[in-house]
C-alpha cells in the first residue's frame, strides 16, 4: 500500500509539471512565430526579387520624377488671369498692339502665347488667324504631354517585366528542386516560389503607380485644352467685335 500511495502522490505533481510545460510552450510559440515573421521586412523581400528588381526600381523613380515635374508645369499652365482678356481687348480696340503683345509675353502661360500668335496675325484673313492659333495650341499641348509616353509604357511594361522575373525565379526553383535529389522537400520549392512572386508584386505596384500618374496628368492636360479652346473662341469673337 505504501508503494501505491507514493505513486498516487507523484501523479498530481507530474500532471502539474506537464501542464506548466504545455502552457510555457503555447506562450512562447506565438512570440517565436511573430519574431520569425517580423524578421522578413519589405526590404528583405525586395532583395530576394533578384536582378529584375533593379530595372523596376529605375522605372519607378523615373515615373515619379516625370509625374512631379509634369504636374508642376501643367499646374502653371492652368493658371488663369481673370483680367487678361479684358486688357487685351482694350489694347486692341485702342490700337495698342505692342502693349497687347507685351502683356502676353509677361503672362507666359500657354493661352497667352496662343493670343500672342493671334495678335501677330491681325490684318490677315480670319481663317489664317484661326489656323495659326490652332497650330500654336497643338504645340503647347504637345509640350505639356512630354513624358506621358514613358508613363504609358511603364504602366504596360512593368507588370510584364515583373512576370518575366517570376518565370525566371520559378525555373530556378524547380532546377534547385531537381538537383536536391532525395533530400528535396516542399520547403525548397515553396521558398523559391515566394521569392519568384516578389517580382510580380513589384511589377504590378510600379505599373499601377505609372497608370494613375498617367491618367492624372491626362486629366489636367484636358483641362488646359478646354482653357485654350475657350480663349481661342474669346479672341476670335474679340476680333469680330466693333471697337467701342
């Protein structure tokens, strides 16, 4: 009986120790998993993308630069002086053509250069004046649109470049799996696949940035086009008005 009593006396202690070990393991496991997850930063993922990440990074930097530079230029072009056309009208009706030209040069906006071209054609047939203004407007819009081709190409090409990097990474992953022989396991393949997919994510991200930048600039340029059309019609009406 004494032996049984000793065994039964040790059972609660053993159960208690086991429960404590399980509790400690359960408490430390999430922390270890979190530490493992936290160790993989965005920068680490980018480094695992391989050499394809270099041209993608270059495309991203250039696209951001083009967007900022063009946005500033287009925003200045969209600036409108509420008294500009009234002063032009007064100068023309008073015969002060040189003063009207000087005002256009000081303004420095695309629509001012448009009006300047029209003023320089005063005295010619109205159709010639209109054609000269329209040609100048087309040149102004073309100048505002510099760099948009790059953004459009990046928006379409960056995802394809990222996909190319993924295909290359998949080939390397399966090649490593084949060379592993009997020691091959799913972790070897999984590691290669997730590293290969990094370039697809990066390519899509760069393409999305370029696409949104392109559409934002096109919308601003369309606003400038409407402004130029309005100023053109206003100037042509001005030439047809009798002097007061």
